[in-house]
C-alpha cells in the first residue's frame, strides 16, 4: 500500500461522490491497494484558511488504522499550508478517531441532515 497526497488538478475521485468535493476543496489523501482506493481523507468543504475534514474507508479494510493514517496525512498537509483542519464528528467512531488524532471534545449540538 502507499499513500499519496492529491491536489485539485490531479486528483481522481476517491470514492463515489467525492469528485466534486475534491474539485472545490483542493486537498485529499488516499491509500491505494493495487491501484484502487481503500481509504481516504478529503475536505468536505473548504473556506478561507481551512477545511472541514471527511474520512471514509472501504468496509472490508476498516479496523486496520487506515483512516488514522489518511487523517494524519491530511491534517499535517493542512498545517503545512497554514490551514485549519476543522473536524465535526457525526458519530461515536468519528469522535474516537478525532481524539486519536489530537482533537478535544468541545460540546454537543443539534445538527440536521438533508436526505435525498
């Protein structure tokens, strides 16, 4: 396996639906197995001075630390660029990963999700 950092003009979609995210947010990290993405972290959205992080791993590759590797690589790349890597956990697994990567729980709040 290898990890690559991808920029806007060169990035292929990591998973279905991530292409638009990468085009607008400019940054992502992916782990490839035999040339195919198995885990990745990208910016869900971007804003001046930072990004909102999104991470996903193929189900058959979970619990191997791959999301941690991708998240760490993306966070370090953000810090190198002077960007703030914002993390907004949606579930307990996201909270645990965020804490593993050095984030600290701030507070719980109500959020709404639009479903098609």
